[in-house]
C-alpha cells in the first residue's frame, strides 16, 4: 500500500506490511504490564540507525524481514495487542502474534546530505527529519488494532539505508528498546540473541488489591493528565520541538573545567556537569518561574536487562532546589544533582496502584527531565558486522517542561556525546543561541 509520493516529502514510496514470530506463541498467552510500565504508556521512543552502502553488500530487505521472524520468537510480547480486563479495565497485552509493523520507504537524498541537514543546529526542522525515518503512530483509539512496535527501512540515493524504530514505552525503557534492536542484528548475523524474554516471567498474573492503599506523598516526577481513554497520546499546552547537537571530547573537557574549576577534581561526572549547565541555561531563557524541580532518569543496573527482560526498570528521581537556579554556580547545581536525587519509583508505582493502573501520567516533561543514556550500547546494532555511521534516539509524548537526552557519539568520529532536547517550540530559538554560545557549537 503506497501512502505518499516523491513530490510530497523527501521520504516517499512508503509501503506497509506486518511481520510476526516464526512460531505460534500459544493460546491465551497474556503479558501484564507493571504499574511502572503503565505509568509510561503515553510516551514513545523513536530511534534511527544510519548505515552506509558497504553494510548492505549481500544483504537484502527480504532477508531482514525473514530474520525478524526469528527475532520475534524471542520478543513475542512486542507482537501483541492491548486489551482491557473486563473486571477492572486494566490494560494487558494479548500475545496473539499480530506482529510488528514494517515500513519500507525511499529517500531522495544521500545519507551524507541527510546527516548534514540533521546536524545543522540552525535548521528549524533538524529535529523533525529523524521523524520521517521512524513511522509516527500511537496506540489507540482502537487498542486491538494498534501495533506496539514499528520498524522502518529507508533506502537512500547513495545505496545506504536507515533503520527506524518506533517503540511504545509501555513495553520497556530505552535500554530495553536498544536490547531489542541489538538482538535483531545478532539474528541477522546468524546468532541466537544474547537476550530473550523469559516466558515464565512474562506470564505472571498481577492481582490488584480491592482495598484502598494508604496514600503517601504524591511523586513530584509525574503529572496526571486526561483521562485519555484508549487514545494513548499525551496532551500538551504547546507544540514541542526537538533538536540535537554533538559535543566533542575536547568540548566536554572544557565544560568539566568550567564546572569544577581549572584545578577541579574529577568527582563531578560529565552527565551531572551537563545537567547543571543546561538547567541553568533553560532557567535563563524562560519567561516565568524558574524550573526549581527536575527529574533525572538513569539506568538501573539491577533491572534485569542482562537477562533480556523488557522492563521500565530505569531509576526515576527528582532533584529540588531551594535557591535561585539563575544565581547558583554550576558546581553547586551539579553537586545538587549528585547528592540530592530522590528515587521515586515506588511512589509512582503506588500512585498507579491506587487507581488499578487506570490513571494517565506524563513522566518525561512533567518537570524538566534529564535522561542519562551515556552507557547504553547504542552502536551495538550491526549489519554484516558494520556499525551504524550514526544513531540517535528521541522521545515522543514529552510534557511542556521538556526533556534532555544524553547519548554516546558516533564510534568512528571523535567520540563525545550527542545531546537531544525536546522543548516548547517558543523556547527553541533562544535556547539554541545560548547553548551554541556555552558549548561553542558555532
């Protein structure tokens, strides 16, 4: 089914199909999302991996499709569809092998031309270009017909391709999504995935208590919205816009000196240093109250990803400042992020449990949110032994306070990091100017 033309967009000739597990999962198999999973249901992850033509020698789209059948034997939950419990209304996934959506498309540009446009921080559309390579879809309004995962393969004029992922966050966090993609690369190389979702853990039925829970202090890291019903899309008061820039190792070193002082120790990691600078910069450009509370999302090494579990196991913490952000020095802000972050996962789970998992929350962007993805194996998805020339992730469904993602930079470049910001559109121009000045990205 062709749904676009070459004249309408640089990405054209879009064809949709579905792929599912090569083996039947079984009858009446269900997966019950945890309270933390359901708290994330209005958020979506979008990843794009760019590969040069050398990575495709001897590799066909047909083979990529066929390998996905094997991959989805291990990650069959991703092929299910949401239903609601007749008794409680709580959403669950029926593992009915309906499959993930596969999109094929073409692009009028070469990869080099495309990445030049993407990396141009002055281009107002640079954050939206990645969205053309990862299909835009949310869950609902008809739950039984909404795929949870979409894969888009786009051929460029130069012979290279991009592989885009659209991933419902209710399935698992960014670490889970990247595990999924890296496992696909292993299958295409003829190997069994290092990770596989364990059926006995995915089948555990969650019993919801009918007695009211004792109410503790509400979490600061979430904002209740809606109700949104069966159309799982986050309501925003303003239009959000994404943009990215890359920091070299030299720039990061200069930043560290700026935060810690020229004779500063290495006690303040890069992530907290970047948080401090961007936090203060956003406070500077905003009209109205300063962002005194920020949310920090980091990987939890104990969450089971090494065992291949899909989960929203990242640590969600809040940091609250009792002083002016504008007047604080950067080291003071960085140390606040290090020493005063309060884990709120149990509070979020309790807030969901009180309403039997039916409440609708926004986590990313309920406060200004910093997401630490520095340790993720972003370049672990390989084709024919070739790593992507560039890879990136962003989040859809971010609330009005915005979110900042910190990702590892390209492996064949000068290392460094890629910073992606999803912010209210009316703040982006000022923010780009200030960050360019701070990071010398001009």
